[in-house]
C-alpha cells in the first residue's frame, strides 16, 4: 500500500445509509422476538454503512452492510461489521456473495479483504494471520434476505493517540472516521459469525493474537499534497517528508535567486522543519539536460544553496543540519526529450526526517 487517503465520511453509494438501515431494522427484529436494544444504541452500535454489488458486477446482487465498532482489546484491535442483502434482492444471502477470495497469506474462505487505515499515523493494516482464525470464515455463512450476518476481523494494536480510523471494505468501499473504543463487544458468542442482534463473534485470546506477526500486515502510507500554484509538492511518510520545489516557479531562467512569489512557501517548509525535523536535512538541486549560458551542474548547486540559505535562519537552533548538493541533469524524473519532461526535471528537493518518528 503506497497511497495515503485522507478523510471522507463514508459510503459506497448514494442511498446506502437508508437502504442498510432497513436491513438493520429487519435483522434486529428477526434476531429477537422482543428487541430490547435500539438500533445505533450502545447495545447495537452503527458507526457507518456501505453498499456494493456482488463481485462489483453491475448485474450483481447488492450487498448492504454496517460497521459497528472498532475496539482495542488485549493484543490487538477488533473490527465488528455486518453484511447481508435487502429483502427481495435475492432468495437468500451467503458469504460467497459478499467477500472476495482472500489474498495470499490467508485462507481463501477468510473474510480478509478489509484494511484499517490510520490517517493520523499514515499507517495501514491488513488483518492479522496466525495459528487461529483472525477473521470470520465464510464457510456456512448463510442468512435469509433482509437479515444481516455479523463478522469480525483482528488487526495489530493501534497507537494510544489514535482516536479514529478509516475502514476499506470489500471492493474498495470506504467507511471513514470510525471512532476507536475500548474492550470487546458483549455478549460474545462462541462462533466466527453471528446473526445481527444475537451477540457478537468471540474474538481470539491475547495468547492466540500473539502468534501473529503485526509487522507482516503493517504498511507505511504516503500522503501527497501540492499547493494550488504548483510551487511545491509534498510527499510524507511516518518517517520522512520530501518536498519538491518547481524550479520554474522558484527561479527565473538561469537564475538562482528565489522569486518573491515563492519565498512564502519556502518559509512554510522551513517552519515545518523547525517544528518537526531532526537530523540531516538534504537540499538537492536538479536541472534538465539542455546546455545554457550557465553550466547545469553549477546552476543546480546554486539553486539548492539559495533554498538552503532561506531555510537556515528559520531552522537555526533546532536539531537539524543542512546538507546541500547539486545533481545537474544526472537524476531526471521525466523525459528530457520533451519540454514537459524538462520542466519536471528542473527542481529542488528538500528531504527531512520527522521528529519523534522512526
């Protein structure tokens, strides 16, 4: 996983919330003769809903579902959610309709095509896999139309500072900003899945969760952003920030003097470095391959130095050191045979490690 999606508040398709609410209500009513819990209450929580067609086919039966909770438990993080079909949409529901075949490292019958995304920490997680089932199995998963089946998936422990996460469900449907709570939902039923409203699937124990390797299912994400004027593009991971300044905006042709238009943006980066940067800050100049009145190697070094000179007064006193380099045309990122490619190659990059991270 390399992309770093940012916030959105849910849903797979317009109208999914209303449609799923009908299924939830019917399912809760079917589960107990005299329902004692209200939909969306502490006993039957609903944090978001989703909808997608069976195997993402336009002719496929639409699956509706709800995310109930994300909970910290000893040794991991539990996600509870339900899936089913609307009454009348199909004769009945079975697990093979709702879940893609699981990817490698999982059993094909595991409901494992779900990801947990921590946008604050720029980290994504896939379900754990170990000596016991860490997700619900689709074997025997059946229900009448209009009734939901509740399943679970286990993920690594989240940082204490994480308060909400995004969930990427089957076929890429996203439920966003789901709050992270404490403790398993009760009552627990000793089954890998349940009928919605009749308890919650029992989770693996802490000892069972310890058989899984969290590092194998944990992925750093990249957050990418660019200002409207195209002055700078920022790529950030949990470890590092890399800023790519467009030399065509920063400098006049064959000049190494930062333009007044770009000075504010350079200062913003300097302030971020002063606040979060640590260790070595690398400022590198790059050019295209066209020979001008100024040698490309020299010009790329001068431009890198000009940016470093603007950073230096702001970051002075922080735990950073500036290293300046000019690469000339030696490290192109685009084709020097086109004007568009040459423009992309004329750039200055600033890379710095983020304070307090790896």
